């Protein structure tokens, strides 16, 4: 029987070639956005891995345009690369609101937006769970992008759903809106953390991830897959990207 698992390229050289080819044949991001991504990777050391890739940025941009999104909420901003992507995708009449715990990261995200005359991004500093509870937007968001503390993904989801009740005039996510969650497979560890996965021994030494992160991501993935209010598609791309449509 033919395997339905994803086709893996024979070696990293071919994999990189395919990635570069796909990126080149996909939509273009404005040069200042790609230049900023290059700056992040040139200056931030291993922490740069917290940023989405250029190709993922293109994917998010395409998706926002495809559904006609005009309002995006980011949970986790880091240095603001994806904020710039969303801002360009929704256009000057759209709005991007980012929630970021780190004062340093929030400041840099605001700075890069100002330097490039991006006026439709607002970065709010503070704990995302607390801020989600306080948000009361006049108009619901079309997309909510989760890319923050992995251990708190279930809490973010619970807050989003609680504040997006069917029939309510004031809600976070509109009916049919999309929740996009990044890093939900985490180097494959959420699906397979045995010795077959070379990351199984490495991830604890990195210091960025924990067993609690993996457990929380698995709980999150299970909830979005089984919650009757959501239609979920988990893509085995990038570091695992979950997309859930709010059906009510």
C-alpha cells in the first residue's frame, strides 16, 4: 500500500533547493520586510529561530489576502516581522494588534513599524492571557495568530473561544474567522519524541523548550481537532502550523 506520509527529500541540499525554489516562485513581500528578516537572522543569534521564515511570512500574507482579512490579532510579536507581513496584507485601512510580554521586543516591533511608516500596527505590552481577557474590540478580528509561550496555548484558545460566543455582538473572532497557531509540532517532538527523532535528546539542552511545552501543544492540538466549534487543519509544514476555522 502506498504510504500517505509526507515525502521527505533525500538530503538537506535538495530540501533547501526545493525551499528556495518554492519561495522564489511564490508572491513577493515588500523589500523592507525581507530585509528586516535578514537583519533578525544576522543579529539575534539562536533567538532568531523565534521568527517565522520568509516563506511562512509569504504563506500568512497569501492566506490573509485570500480570505479578505482586514483585522488581525497577534499573540506573541517577537521583533515584529510577522506584524509587518500582516500589516501589508490587510492594507492601510486594516488593523493589526499585537500582544507581546517582552518590553524589549515590543519596543523593537514598534520601532521597525515607525521606521517604515507602517501606521496600522499597534503593539500592546503585557501578559497575553490577561490582555485577551481585557480586549473588547469594536469589530471582531478575521485572523488570530498564536506564536507565544507554548505552554499557554490551551489558555489562549480557551480565552479566544470564551470571548467569541455565537450571537454576541462584541467578540474577539468573527464567525468563520481563523485561528492560526505556529510551532504546534515542534520539530516533530509533539508527534514522536522517541529515539527515532534526533531532536528528542537535543531539545532539553537548548533551554527554549520543555516537556510541559510539548504536553500543552498536544492538548491544544487535541482540543482544536475535537471542539465542535472549530474545523481544524494541521499542516506538517514549517514547525507545524494549525489552522482552525470558527464555524459559529
